[in-house]
């Protein structure tokens, strides 16, 4: 299955790709780069869920900013697992739901060191981030994204369909 966003061969029928260099087309035909882009798109959705539950934790539940960050995490993990299963890695063999979710959650639990560690450091040391905790989420998300993508690709969604 072609996961490229640029068709193989002559892509002149797509105006945006008409003037693209051959190297640009090759980059967009690289399976890992396309998956990373898709992973990032799903990450944006997960970031929205993370943000919503962070502010729910702070506002409605009265949690501290650190506790609310950890409260929001499993909701974002579940949404991103679903998105990556159905969109980013849809052309891969899938294990049973519970098993695959558990593997994805385990990867994300390691990624939490990068993600929530960065978030916690930022809200604890930067007054403007304390005042606007979504900035800490953004920093944490960026820190965890690279680890989570490559670990998920290697350990969770590691069996492309033939």
C-alpha cells in the first residue's frame, strides 16, 4: 500500500507538487516521514484532549498544576492510540485492542519522563508558564514526541501488512 502523499511517477496533475524538486518528492514518499507527519497530526488532537483535561483537573477538580498534568495524561494516551491505530499505522497488522493499547501505554509511560518531566520543570520554574500551563504542555509534548514516535513504530505498530 502506498502511504506517500505524493503519487509515484509524474505528480504534475497536483499543482502544489508541479514545481517540487525530485528530492522533495522523494522526501514525501519516505514512509517514515509520512508516518511521523501523521503521528504529529494525531498528536495535535491528543494535545487538545490533554489541554482540555488539564484545565478540567485544575478548574473543576481543584488539582494542582502538576497533578492535573498527570490526570490528563491517560486521556491523551487513549485518544492518540486510537488515532495512530486507525490513521498513522492503519496499514500495519494490529494486535488485539487491549494488548496493543497496553503496549502503547507502556511506551507512553516511558515517554512521560520526557513529556511530563519537561512540563513539570517548566510550570515549576517559569512564572509565565505557571500562569499559562498550556505552554508547559506544549514543551512537554515536543520533548516526548520523538521518543514516542520511534518507540511506537518499533514496539507497538511494528508489523506492516504485506
